[in-house]
C-alpha cells in the first residue's frame, strides 16, 4: 500500500528561500538555513518607552506613537510644560501660555488644539510645532472633556462645567467654537477620538457613577452604539471612529485594561504594564500603535507603547 508521503509528498514544504507572501498558518522548511518556519499571529502587547521629563497626571495627549505631544497636567502645582515624543524619547518644548490640567485636546504634534481647564476654563490654545498661541474661547467652560479632529476642524464634547456634568458639544473652525447637538448622555472623564464629522466618545462618568457607554458622531448628531467592555473613567484613547483604542483609567481600582474598537464592537486586548488613570494618550491610525504616558497611580513619568497584533514569519526550530 502506498504511504501518505508517496501520494502527497512531504507534509511540510521544503523551500530554498522563505516565501514572499505567506498566508497565516503556513509552515515550511528552509533548506538553505536549515530551520523550520511558520507565518503566525504575534499577540498585541505594551512595552516600556522613554519617560516624560516631568512626571504628571491629568495631562493632555496629542499625535501618534512616533510623533506624540503631551501638555499641561499636575504634580503638586499645575503644569504648563509641553513635551514632544519621537518614538523613543521626550524632548521639552515651549510651554503653554497658562498652566492647565484636565484639559481636552485634538490634533497632531505640529498642529495641536488644547481647550478647557479645571475647574471650568473656556480658553483655547493652538500649537504650531514650536509655540502655543491663544485661540477662540469655548462657549461652555469645562474640564475633563474629550476631543477629536484637528486644529482647524476640532470637536469638544462632554466634560464638567463644575457643576454640572455637561453634554455640550462644540465644533472649532480654527478661529471660533460653534455649539452643535449634545451628547445623548452628559458625561465627563471619558475619552474621544476620530474626526469632527466621525467621532467617538467612550466610557467615562455620569452623575450616578462610571459607565461603559459609547456614542458616535456623524457631524450632526450623536448616536448610542455598543458599550465598551469595562466601565471606567480617567482613561485615554485615540484612533479613528472605525479603528480606535482605549486604555487605562479607574473602575473601583486602577485599570490597565485595553480595548480596540472596529466601528461596531469593543474587544479586549493586551493590558498595560502599569495600571493608571488620568493619563495622556496618542494613537496612530488605525489603532495598531498607541502611546500612554503620565497619569496617576501614583503620579508617574512612565511611558508605554502599544503594538497591535500582527502576522510575522517566526522560526519554529533552530536547526
């Protein structure tokens, strides 16, 4: 009787060089290097990055993992320091015009927008990559709001007008803020991301406690969507409406939980190395490269970098 090998050949393909376009789950033996290899999924993970120069919590984050920006915050006194991240280390830049913490933010490392302040500030500042300058004032002064969009097409939503918690949503055109339709549920200490016409609000606090609720914005109205998996506030996040990332915060205890959002559903991902709340965040679009920095638990300068799951060629044997 013929054997399987005689009929089908070797179970594992033998090749002189690695395939240029393998599929997930493919396995082959490289006869040149004498090793068994496979193409498989590498799990998402957080890893340590370079520390902030100034430890602080309630810091506002902007930009991406390799071009991040952190401004304001608190560690004893309220801070006006501004720092830029290049994917490895933080460099001090020019300070904010005024110290502020629990502020909202939007934009990039070279075109950022920061707004609001504790307890109910309404001032705005714009960053051009070198210096901060004054912008138009919010119509509703607030702190602990969320933001989305760009410096010239920004969005501020929710927050605490001290009191009350507000559902107010405003759009920025690079000069002035205009009131838009409110969130369905007033909340603060939530996170937001996306664009002025396609934004997301996730988790946070309402008058009765922490929530996992989420809402999407289409440029006109907010709509309730599927909840996040973990109810919490003081979290960070970023990305776009169809590919977002949220992380950190506090439930009844400090949280390291990380979730991805695909435009419909939140999915649990790899946890941060250190649980913390009121931290800064920056996420590259889509949502496979994130940055979490600063925060409280206690106040820290620590930075972590998130890498989403990806497929890669892995060596299965050494000989």
